[in-house]
C-alpha cells in the first residue's frame, strides 16, 4: 500500500514538511509506502504541468492522499490551491474513493479555514476523510517549534494510524467481496430559467 503526501508550502523543509514527515514515519512503521511531493513555487513559475503530471502518475497506484499547506492569509497557500485545481481536473478518476486528509501548519491562526478549504477537494470527489484526535494542524514559526507542539505532533501520528486502519479495512473489505461504490453520472442542476 502507498500514500502520496503533498507539501504545499513554499519552503521545502519547513513546518508543513515537518508535520508530513511525522505522518510518513508512522505510515512506514506499519508497512505503508510513502511518496512526498513538494509543490513549492512550481505551481506558479511555469512548472505546473510537470508537477501535476508527476503527482497524477503517482496517485494512480496510491491508496491514499494527504495534502499539507501552511496558512497564508487564513487560507491554504495559493500554490497548493492552483495545484489541486489542476490535479483534481486531470486525476479525479484515479483519486475517487481513496481515503484522504488535509493538514495545516500555522504560527498562530487560520488553520480551521485552511482545513475546510482543502477538505472540499476530497468531499467533492467522494474521497473518505481521515480524521485524528483533534483538528489536523500543527503550530510553530519554524520546524523546531512544530516539533515542540506535542499535541500537534500527536495529532499527526494519530492521523497516520487512522489512515493505516482505514486502508487496511478497505483492503480487508475488498478481500471479503465488498465492492467499491460505482459513481453515478454527475447531474448538474441550473436554477436559472
């Protein structure tokens, strides 16, 4: 089994990376392979197609997805938003029904709004949300601060354990004959007459 992790921060090894690394360690302890992609400024400096293609290829064989973003102006980074808009446009069929989670990192506030925005990508695409023991967030101005956020780090570890449980439950269900839902053709309603 494999989980793709997305680092939507401009900083490759900053606070969001620190939280995602904690998750990856816990997943790997349980035999789950991880692949981490750093979006950084690739989404806005002309490399969008390349990074979207790389991640779209990776999610084909992945069983789960975790997207992390720092909080910029009480919202996810613009880079991760642009990236997710494109990724869900080209890889929606390969993402559908795969468990997903969003994480947010902030110095102080804006994490709940950030999680809400990110979770909507998963909800729109029929992806089961993976929860933790608190909202999926860490706090700190730098990676060292994040490591000191004991509650936040516990939340990341619990999120990973819950992802493992859900992935293994899905695998067991499939082995016992439980079939994945079949998506209905999307109905679009227009209220303008």
